[in-house]
């Protein structure tokens, strides 16, 4: 329901500055929009008593027609309130309340073009979203966007957690500096393990941009509903601390091709004086996205999966048939991973342990020569390697009640993929598969386009739409960073779109603080296929010469199943490594992948994070606590539990001498009876974590298991 | 059969210039290739006693790896002779002899790269073809071509018939100047009726480039087998009269992406002291193409067709449903052409007159907003307008034994078309259609690519391959200029790829010399869907305010069915215009579209052309004679006729007072008995022509019809 009411505005005929204000429903956030005497539009945002965004200009520059939309006449202003709760298909919450006030300025170019443009603000208790809208009009049909001139004028030299602005990659490790210390080029240069990088400005950073001000505000800037537009990077003016929008260009330098009626994505500012509120406010991003366009969602099933995948990253087997393609450079040839017998081994493991899916990479021909040369015709998505008996495996998986998850690596050749999507998806369905992991390693074809430009943004949406049409779930690797489109396309289960666990296998990896940051950054836009669950942590296990390791303890890997949400959640390690630690693997078996509720309990970006979640349609709760390289101790009340229940809390925690570098695999598992009045002590080793399952206790358990104290 | 013999070469260890020579089988053409002391390669060509190409350098510049391939070591030279005759699927000849000598230089980069490259020459009696080959090798796999440095050093300031070098359009009127007078920019600027033009150098021209030297040689430069490379334009050095290759770049400025083994297209030089030989030598282009890759050619059927098409060009009806899209700008709305009743009218006319096909344009939704804005998602190729009852028309056409020819206008959005090709072709087959006319009006998407760049070259081939897979014939409009690929893909029946008859309906049009030139230029590469057969010549017939007209007499339009070969040949005018002249239309009914033999009888490029052809598997011959704006009289011996037969010659000729401007529709039809000893007088009006059918005479006819004298 939207309650519309017109504002009473002094619309004088003489040119006078005008100001329009609204607040969040709870009043904590105040938005003010100004139209200056000469027609410029600016906005500012306060949180409680503090300024968040100082007056910041707004506008668009068009190329065809060539019009600078920066001076406006006001046609109308209206305001409305919206309050409605919607049910998710899957997610961190079974339902989400969308409660906001909207301020809609209908504007017209003050100069000769006469183009109509609206700027629409929505103010939630969590923050502000705004976008540009071009209504249907006689003055404008098709148009080309030259630039969007959106500013975010910050109040000071905030601490920020950033990765370089880049047209092609978001797989960077995070940097923690002041805004004034951002330097994108050396940060990009250092990231040698990323196959395609394209930084463009030394002062540019990507969104979601997480910041903390000196006066204690947590601020997150991102965008929502990026479906037909390039991604927005932010360029920092280090004198004024103003962030300016910078759109990823296309092959000829244009930014976007639109036709009225058209809207930009929402630009989002989430703010709170509590870090925990930021993560919880990822619902604001979802609220700014369109409801589901997928009519029949019955095929969509959140699930866990294992896969013929990590073994390539650690160098035990190869993607290609000839045995040369592994995650890390190595001279010796290894067996081809996706062979029938090996895949059956994963299917057996999945079936035995209640894991729904088995991902198989390297099943199709082409991996001998698949990227790095901007080659267009790479994979055909229907031709298995000779040692991959797809008919046999289709039957075998079905007989075991396990689904094989298909893999479509495009190597960045989106044109090749688009030509073959229908054939590829039919092939999948004909072979019992209804989930696919896609990949875009390599430079994009159409050549000159970028991973984060409008053409590819539309490509990803096209893949989501087409897979939906076939009843297929999709998990995209190397796409643009997510912006909540999983609400609109709930078969678009997950993305990579950040630096995943795989980097730990063959590069400098992800420092321990990485996972404490991702929920404040990348995950604001949607689920990440981070591939947690690595139990065999040091690569020297596979090859004594290797120095790489996952920057974690074993139980931190378990905690990630709670802190790092994905409805397609991998148990990424090898079956034999799980079989060596079946007591710890029990948590992965137990943990849910779809939730009724989520609580962000304690958090500081880059330092630590404690979250709990209630499994969907179940009384079970799960808790994850992680820390950076520092050992940390917490007291965590369990007040989120049902006050009327006793639970068996199974606590998977770091052993007292555990340490991500020196002793990463030392863990202890304890069980206690707890209830909502219990507070548990969480003792996290350096780079460590704790995972807890809370299952309602039987009377017998209440008697036999000791009470937590 | 290829007879290989090694040359005896003085391969001395000291660096000395070396020269390798071969000739055409008849000795008339002499090729000499030189390797200089410093490793540069050049070639020269003589015809009989005259120089054609002075020493001209050869080489390639690669970008990835960055190597300048202009200095070579000779690894090996061999030479061979080839003589074989192959049968065409359709064409101007039922069989073609491929008789040539080959000189193959195996070269290696003299500098550090060590890259192996061959330059292969084939010398025919008609001319020379040569190409660069990159064999499979350890030194080179994928590579990017930065430039091809091929020169054609001419002997003087030849007369030339040229259109501007251009990345996107070949729909220019021809210019006849000296090489030194070429000026591409004003020529391009003047061609305002072309929707997408992209000239790039004031001295650049397109191939096929037709020239005539002061010493009486006719020289034609083109290329053959352009299937995975950009098209080549030629840039003129006006001081030395050297033409240099210029490749159409891609979106990022690269020229071609190749992987060894790879070959460039053949560069072709056709030369003779007789103009007629040039046209006949289009077989050399075919001989340089690969044999058919289409295994089952039974679905391929050369045919004539009418179509709902010219009526849009003349402004009687529209492509779009709302009635605004017509060939010429006009304010008033007109009915939608592709409506069920109207299409039935064409089907009836075709059925009644033995015409095989009916093209229907504007049948599918999207024409209201289809080009000019670089819009990607335009047509879907499966959604008819509401007044186009496709099921009814499918039945109706089948009941009349007529095939509807489908139309797929892409507006240049090749990515959109590629996504939908499978669906579109299945839809065609499901609705009884097995021929499609495609179109690429508008700027290309992928944006930054060009009509004539490698990406689109590969797209056209992809369309040919995919239609072949579905058993569909294809006729492409606005593609790159043809290079004989119809031999390899015989379902690729025709292309437009030049300035067609349509320009006469709504622009300054095509001057009368245009059709006398096209067989020397555009048609060297393959059949053109020129859409001849316009009987109602002045547009004032449709609208008294219109000044446009076809630059022709009526019988010249008939002669074009002989001089302008296409296996998909349109009778482009409206049924009612044919019904007003059924005596003249008889020639279009009679004329063949597939031939056993072709004779170029008399010709001078830009002035006149007389050709005769023998119908496939038939004793019938047809003759076409056309002139430019000058009236011309010829005596034409009929020695091509079977010496043992008498024929009824039905002569469709200009009336004595006919004139393309003042009296274009005045014609006379005479019938005579002739034989191979007869010579006929051909009296062509200004802008006129004569068409003759030769059908073996019955005894009764020999008695009743007067003998020619």
C-alpha cells in the first residue's frame, strides 16, 4: 500500500531556492533535497544528530541527444509512505518488511531540450535509496548516457574498506585505509593472481563501499537493481571527501543505451551507529528491487553441494583432459578430475551425507586452450570429455538421489555462450541437471565490453531469465557485483563476484579479516558462493613445496556457513578430508541453507562478526562467530532462542592452542543444554571461529547432557 | 590432382637476393617473387609483354605477439600444377575448371620470433591469387593481427571505377576517375541515402576494384574466401600508384584474431587485355574458395520470386503496422503491406505465373522503432503483426505450390539475431518456409564492430552454416562484399552488398552506367540480389510530386536477368504493373536462374555489356544487352547457339523513341527464327537494353515465323 500525499510547496514564480524534506519512518534519518535558484539539484542526509552526506549534486549528461541535465524546473513534488511485508522465495529471512517514505521530484530540463526527468528518493529506517527516472515523453525516446553526475559528499576522511575501482574484476583483497589514502593502481598491480584487471583511476573504488566515520557512524554506499545499466564505481575527491559516480563504459566509450520510460539503478546509502545494523540492512537493497518475475518457483531449491573442484585448485587433478590445467602453476601432469569414477566417488559421498548436489568442472571439452587469448569459440557446453560418461553418471546420480550441478565456463566469451544457451540448457535438462555454475574468466567478448558494463549486466540478467524459463538455478562466477536482483530472479541463487576461498589455494590468498568484511561489502548485494568448508588447510598437505594455506582455523570454516549466506552452499573440500573429520563435518550436514530469521549479534567490519540464524520451517538455530588475525573472546547471550525451549548446543570451537598459521586444524566439539537465558563464552583463536548448532533437546537429552555454565 | 615438383634453387649461405618465377598454365601471366638480401619479400606480375604489378612488398604485423613479419629466411620453395574440373551446385556454369600453378614459399621470421609463415601464390590464366598461411607450429598459437602489409604497385594512373573505402557500407554509386583523382570523403558525404557510412581515409577504395590502364589492360583487384578475417580496403598512394591493404578494425582497433594453423583470404589480381575476360574470370574467385561444406544440397533450389517489398519502397504501403515506415519520407500514413489479403494477392500472382517464391517484409513486429538508435533488442522473428495470419498464409501458399520467403531484418543487431537464430529457423520450417532474406541496416551491435570487420564476417558465415544445418537458403542484405563463399556454402544464394535497385525509388538513385559496372565489381565475388524487373519506372506514377525514377528503360530491366546473375532472382515490381505488360513479363517467366554456360560477348566497364547464357539442363539460351546513358548499336553474332538447331528468338527491345528519361516504357517485342550463323542487330536506347530468349523452334515455327535478317 502506498499512501500518497502532496506536499504543500511554495512554488513562487520568481526563481528562489526551494527545499524538500522527508525522514525515515522512525525519524532517525533525515533527507533534504534542494533546488537552487539556478535549477541545480542537491541532497543531503543526516542520521540522528549527525551529518552523513553534505549537500551533494545530482544530474545526468546525455550524449544522444546531447543534453546536460543539471538545471531543472520543478514540475511537481509528491511524497508517499509505503509499508508492506513480502515473503521471500528463499533467503536470510522468510519475510521482509518494506517500510519507507518516498519523495518524488518531477523535473524538467530548464534549458531547451525540455526533457522530463524524475529523481525519486526512498527513505528507510536503514538508509536512503534514490534513482533517476525518465518517464515516457514526447521529448525523449532512445538515448545514450554519457555520464551520471551523482555525488556523495562525505563529512570527513573516513576509514574505509575498499577494493580498486575496476571495469572487469571484483576479486581483490580489501584495503583498510582512510579515504585520503586510497591508491587504486598499486593495489591493482599487486593483485597479480586476478586474470583480467582493468583499474581506471587511482582514486576510484568499488561499491559496496564500507566506511566508518570518526564520529562513530557506519556508512555503506552501493546500488540496487542494476539490470540495464553499467555498474557504478566511486571516484574520491581527497580534498573534499566527495565521492562521484563513475560508470563503466562500453566498447565505444558510451555508458548506457536506454529508452524512455527508463530508470537508473537505485543509489543506496545505509547508515547506522551500530555496525550490526549495516549487515541487517541488506534487506533495504532487496526492498529496492522488483518482486519476482519468475512465476513458477517450485524448481528452486536451496541446497548444499560438494564438487570436483577443490582438487583442481590444490593441484591433485586437472580441468583439462591432458592434465595440465590446475589452480596453481605446476610442471607435472595430473589426472583429469572429471572422470566417471571420480565423479561417482563424490556422488557416493553426497548421497551418504545428505548433500544435495555434486558440481563437476572440467567435464566438457575445451579446457586445453580456454582463455588468455580473447578466443571467441571456446566451449560448446554439450561435449563431454571421453572419460566423462554422462549417460552413466546421469543414471547413477539419479539412482542415488543426487543432482549433478553443471558447469558452463564461458572464458568471458559471452557471445559464444549466448549462441549456445538454449542448446546447453536443454542438454542439462535431458541429463537430469537443473543447476548451473557459470564463469567469465577472461576478457569479455564482445571485445571492448567489460564484465561490469551495461552489455554484460544485461547478459547476466538474460542468463537469469533464460535459466528461469528452463527451470534451472544459476550461480554466476566473475559477474558484476550483485545488487539484490535475486529478489526479481530467485533462480539466480548466488554469485561469486568477489575474492573467494579459491585464492587461498594458489595465491597470497585472503587475509583472516577478509571474511569479517565480506558481509559488510560484497554480501550487501546478495549471496556469495564463497566455497567455505576447507578442513585440510595447508597446501603443503598436497605438496611439501607449497607455502599457500587457507587463512583460517578449521572451525572458522564451519562458522562461515552461518556468517556467509548462500542458498547454494558448497562443502568445498575433498571427500577424504571430510572423512578424516566426520565429527566436524556434522555441522555442515546439519546447518541450513534457507532461513526464517537472521540476527547480527556483534560485529565490527574487518575485526569480527557473530551472527545467528533460524532454519526455515524448523526450530533449529545456528550461530557463527569469526575473527580476524586476532584472538578474541566474547560473551554472547542466546536471547534469540525460543524462550520456551531447551536446546542442545553443539559447539565447534578452536582448541586452546589453535592458530590459523601455527595450528589451524585443532578443534574441540562440546555439547551443552542451553536456553534463551544462557550466555555462551566464545573464545576465538587468531584467524579462528566458532560454530554452534542449537537443536531443541529431547527430555532424555536434557537429563543426559550437561547444562552450559 | 596436384603435381608437385621441387624447384632447384640456389640456396647460398651468403645473403643474396633470390627470385622465384612461375607462369599461368597458358604462359600469358608471369609471376616473379623476390627475397631480398635483407629478407624482404616482394612480387610482381606481368601480362603478356606488359607489366601489371611492379615489385610490391608483402608482410604482416602482429600485435600479440608483437612481431613485424617483414624480414624472412627462406625455409623451402615448392611449386605444383593443379588441373581439375568441379561441378557447381548452381551458378553461371554447371562445371568449372580450376587450372593453375602454385608457388609456395615457406618462410621464417628472420628476427627473434622464429615464426613460420608461408606465402602461397596461385597463377591462373585469368590472374593471380596469393595469401598468407600460418602453419601449425610451436612458435605461434593464438595471435592478433595488427596489420597486413600487402601492396599492389600499379604501373600508372589508371582509370578506375571506385566506391569509397568504408567499414560499414558498400551501397555507394560508382565513381569513374583516374586513381590520382580518388577522393573518398566527398564521395561518401554525398551518399546521404546510405543509413550507416564509415569512410576512414580520403585515398581509400573498396574491392573489387576495377581499373583500366592507358596501355589497354583491364585489371581487377579483389579477395577470395573471406571467412575469418576483416575485409580489405585499398589505400592509394597517388605519387607511386601503389595500393596498400587496409583491414577493417574491430571495436578495440585490432584487425583479426587467428590461431595457427590459419590463412588469410586470397588477394586476387585478375588481368586481361579484353574486358569480357574480366567478368568471365569470376570463376577464379570461386576456384580459390573451398569446396562445398554443405553435405546435402537437395534443398537448394534456384528460383524467382516476387514480394511485398517494392510497394513499400514506392510508398504505397508500409513495413510497420502503424503505417509510417516507407522507403521515402512521406507525411501521410499508408496501409501495412504484409497483411493477409495482400500477401494472398502476391501468392496468386506467383502461382499463376510460375514464380516460385513470395518474399514478405514487414510481417513481424518491431518496425515502428527498428533502427537509428543502436537498439539491441529489436525483432524477435517469430511474432507476426496482427493482420498477418501466418497459419492461414502457410496453408494458402502450400495449396498454391508457392513458397513464402521469410524476412529477418536485424537492424544491425547481430547479437540479438544470434540469440534467436535457432528459434527463428525452426519457426520458418514449421511454417513451410525454407528461404530467408536477412538484413543489417543500422549500426552493428556488438557496438564498435563494423559490417566488414572480422566479427561480422564470421557472423555471416555462421548464418550460412546454421541455415544450411536447417536446410534453409539465405540471401543477405547489407553484409560484407562477397568473395566466392557461395561455393563453400551453396545455400548462401545471394547477397545485396552493393547499391541495389531500391535506391532508384527514393534517392538520387543509380545512374544508367551502374548496371554495366556491377558485373565488373560487386558481382566478381558472387550473385547479387539487385531486384531487377521494374516496369513502372517513374515514381510520379505513384505520387505526382515524386521526381525519382529507375534510371532505365523497361527492356533494360529484362536484360538484367541475364547480365546480373542471382540464383534467387526477384521480379521486383508490383503484380498490377506486370499485369499491365504481360507480353514483356513473359521474358521474366521464361528466363532461367541456373545455367549450364555463360558467355561474356561484348563489354566495356561503365559503358555496355552483352552476355548470353544457356539454361541449366535445357537447350534454351538467353541474351541480355545493356548500355549506359548513351544509345548504342551492336551487331552480335549468335555463334554460341547450337550449330545444329534453329531457335525462335524473341527479342524484347527498346522502341525507336525510347529513352530512360523521356520515354522509358516504350518497348517492342519481335520474334524471329535464328541459328548460330545469325548476327542480330542490337539497338539500345539511352539507358536502354535488349533481352532475347532463344528457344529451339518446332518445325511449325520454322515455317510460320520469319527468319531474322
